[in-house]
C-alpha cells in the first residue's frame, strides 16, 4: 500500500522503522503511561549486565547546548531480574523486543548470553562500549581486534539474532563494523554516546564523579549521520541509525544514508511521545512523495 512504513530488520518485521533507544526508555513501562507503545516499531531495553548494578554516585544527568550528558553507570536489575520482572510484560506487546546486553569481561557477556538463550525475544543488541575491567578499563569497542574477539565468542553462543552496538569512539569504525559482520553479526547499531566532559567552575572540578560522560542529543547528529553513511555502505548487514534524532526529517536523513531503522532516545526527555510524531511524519512524507516502501529511499545517498 502507498506509504507503508513497515521494515524488515535482520529478519524481524517491524510495523515502522522507529525504535526507542536503550537507556532512555527503561523497559517501556513509564512511556506506556504517555502513549501506546504498540505503535512503535520496537523497544531497545535498558542496558543489562550479568548482575544488577546500582549505578554511579553523584551527578548522573547534565544538560548541555543541543544535547544531554549522562553518567548513569549501567544501573539495571541484572539479566535474571529482567527475565523475572520485565520480559513477559514487554513480550505482551506487538513491538520488536530488542534486549541490550553489556559486560565488563568476556565471562560477563557469555554468562549473560547463556541466560538469555533460555527465553524468547527478537534481537540481542550487544553493547561493546563497556570498559573491560580485566584489561585496565579499555573499551571493548575501541579496537577492532578486541571487538572481533567479543563478537566471535558471543556469536558462537547466542541463539538469537545478534546486533552489535558500536561506539563512535572507535579508532576505525568502518573496520570495526566489517569485523563484526565477518564474525557473524546479523545487524549493527550506531552510534552510542560520545565521550565528553563538563566542569563545575565554582567547585573547580568535573561535574561527573568519573570525570567523563556520554554525550547524546542533536549536537551529535551530523557526526553520527556521517558514521552511519560510512558503515552502511561498507557492510551488507542492516544498520540501525542512532544519534540525536528529534524529528521525522532527522529519521529520514538516517534512512536515506543507509539505515534500515532508527532509534530515538534523548528527544523523549523533552517530549515522551516524540516517536509517534516521527512515525506520523515519515508516513505523511511517504504519501506526499508517493513512496510505496521505505526500501525505495533507503541508502539513496
């Protein structure tokens, strides 16, 4: 039908290409009080770790021009807590259920995958932007060969579709993306937040206890768009575009440079139901431009 926004992402059919981004929507419960989350294409869960975490001390959120900085510290109920308290609730909705998993060691990842193998959901989104505590804190997603090792090991164990979420802080994001595809990833998601910093001039110290934090929001969109364009044209697996999307025009930019779907995150803090505006805008654009399918405009740039 004219203006059909449905998409296929790594074998998962979604009614539209708009997904709530990990870390910005919890597990969907709170936002479901503002709008019907079944209108979404999907939800990417709050980042899970093998064991539950309380998160970081001190300031966690800091507003910056055209963006938001966060240092939450992966506060979450742990994989087992998610399975026990959240999974059935999310699976009760007609949305793609994307489960985001992080880890601070290879064992963390593999034990988490083993537990998740026992339950049903649509896509495992592997967050490789976590620091490897056993290797001095170096981010798993910065160096291609380290990322390759993680994806290879997880792919061997994971029975779900596997999407790897890439860090914009990678030394060579195209090389890293190709390595993930070579090791069996079914899809990619990019980008995660950008390493950033804020200073309290009156206290003469960093705002965040960990000094650095993750920057998201419209400020990063042009850079994320460039990275999605580079990666989408370098791999054959689908890419989910992330980074500062706040309106339907933004989403269409990501699709036109090659994204098969997009995630919306920071914008929901100012307008909880902004995803519905984006979906409606995409549908109206398709009708006005006489576009039958999203595939007609995907990767045209």
